[in-house]
């Protein structure tokens, strides 16, 4: 009976990082088998007494057998170091209570620490905003797994508050848009507008870098009285930049001299 149940139970991590989800799934599994009383009562309940003899088993015998099943389920899903601390307990309730005593306080502390990290993580001026937002999303999911819910409004506020000063104009535009359109601030709105701004900045920086590279190469070529050897980002040929490129995708696509057909 226990083999099919055990396959569906999440194993408890030694550091308790998944305690909340483990606890809830364990309770659900045990409840689905009608064994929930063993987590709350140390001795046979009236339910077993009222059911009488079932399958040639007296109430006390059935209670003992089911109690053993619950203990085995818990024991099979915890790390060996934890099993050594709970294996001496007499019944399933004592085992469960001991397990909760070990992890409830530890889990609360972990939530506080992770929440502080989520709220204090900042994006530097030279950092990648996409990578930064991916980290915040991951921290939010970790908190959710530990039973701490970050509302979408709180999440949106954290997304905005974690940006560097150079994004102040973007954030002001988001706030103004919400006020004018009488819309509630959402994380989706923040992500869309901020990441669009980040992408534009990246493109502008790339173009600036290309121009600077061309200028430097041209200066070197002039000093040597040779043709500039800068490589075009678009066609990979030397002597011009993407903005002046005649090839497909260039700034002057199709504007080159026409070849005479023979």
C-alpha cells in the first residue's frame, strides 16, 4: 500500500528549503488515505473503535498497522541525519511533531533572510537589467515555495525600486501613465517598459562602440596614410561601418553603384 504513495511524496531537503511544500504535500497524501488522525492523535481514536473489526483485524490492530504506515512514509522521505533524530519516537504523531519542531523555526528564519535579500537586491548602472530581473523572479518563486506570497503590486514596487538612478525617467513615465489612465501598477507593465528601455540602451551603446572603433581605426590609418581597416558589423567587410553599408541590413542598403549588365 505504501509503495505507490511513496512515489508521489516530495523528499525533504536537509536545509529545510522546501519544508512548506513538503509538509503540505505529506499532509495531503496522508489525508487521501484516510490516515490523517495519526498526525494528530497518539492513541487509537473513536473512529477506529466505531468501525469495529475490519478484514479480521481488531480496531487496535488496524490502528497499529496504519500508524506504522504513516511512520514509514515520513521516515522514507527525510534525510538520514533527520531520521536518526526522529526514529526513537513511539508513534506517528510524535514523529511528525518532532519533525515540525526541527523545521518550523528554521523555515521562518529562512523566509526572513530570503525576503530581506529579495527586497535589498539592487541593479548597478553597469549591470544587465534582464539578468537582474531574472534573479528577482527566482527569489520570488523560492519565497512562494516556502509559503511567503509576494503580491504582484509588491513585486512591481520591488522591480522599480531596485533600478539604478539612470532609470528615473522611465519610472516616472510608468507612474504618470498609471495615474493618467487610472490603471493599477502591475509587474507586467514594469517589466515591459523597463526592458524595452534597457534594450534601446544596449543598441545605442553598441552603435556608439562601433562608431568609436571606426574613429580609432581611421585615426590609426590616417597616421599611416593607409585605408581604414575597420570591419563593418553588418557585412564583415573592412573600410566602412554599418550605417554606411550598402549590403542588406546596412544603413544604406541597396544604395551602392549599379553594376552594368553585359
